[in-house]
C-alpha cells in the first residue's frame, strides 16, 4: 500500500526551504494532491508549528495513510477526499494551501476549479504555494520541459505544462496576488500567492 516517489524524495528539501518562509505565520495547511504521502510526512515533521491536512482522491488514500501511520506525527491528519471539480470542498478555512505537480496533470477546467476553490477557503493573507514546471509567455524554460509536455499530452491531450501568466490570471480572479516565484531544481518553480481583499478581479 505504501508507495514511493523518487521525484518527491529529490524535491522535498528544496521545497521545504521555501515553505519555512512562506508558511512562517501559518498554522493550518491544506495539501491538494498528496499523492504517495511523502511530502505530507516530511513537511509536517520539519514544520511542527503547522497542522498539515493532506487530501487526494480515494485511490491514493491507502499510501498516504501508510506514510502517516508510520510517522506517528501529532500535527498530521488522515487525508480528506477531495476532487477539485466537485462542490464538496472542505468547509473549514485554511491559512495555507500547498500543491505539487498537479496543475500539469489536471485538465484546464480542473485547474480553474482548483484556483477558485483555494480562493474560497483561504483566509485573508493566506498563502498558496504551487510547485511544478511552468511555461512563461507560452515558451518552455528548457528542452526537458518541452519533452515532458509532449509526454503528458500523449497520455492525455487535456493535460500539459501550464503557462504562468494563465495561472496568475486565475489566482488574481480568486483574490490572490503573486508574492514570489522561486527557481527550483530540474527546471521547476515554486509560485507563492497571497490572498488579499483588494486583489480579486473578474475572470
């Protein structure tokens, strides 16, 4: 049941370095698309001031629960069932949201739903951190990202590496303002938005 992702193992430390600052004043974090559960355990262990709430579709819960059970961390909850396109998002508010390697797997309507949902549940001054590969001005940042995009679209034509400017427009429509854009290993980025009362714009 317990699954392992080499990508999670390789990127967890660089991501943690950013989250230490981004979530410095946060207390309750929702992770969207927790996957194997490795990130949830690593970040909850090294950010003990946070309560970490994983979430994913039911088929991934067994691995997440296996990692959580082995960790015995008090600040880590069992995963919530969350399909970003569904209406039954968590009712509680969060002061932070984290998601890694999800936007390029989802189709575009699902990405839109994810940003809108995050905008609803984030408190004012809440922080959304999104990790993954992104294009800028519709251009790939590396040949490897171009190859990765081709591979993604061969599996699912509605998936693919997303354009930063399109994601930022969704964030602004959901009331979030870009705070930082960090360069990460292997041609990835970590985008940080903050929810502001005066940011929301028409989609």
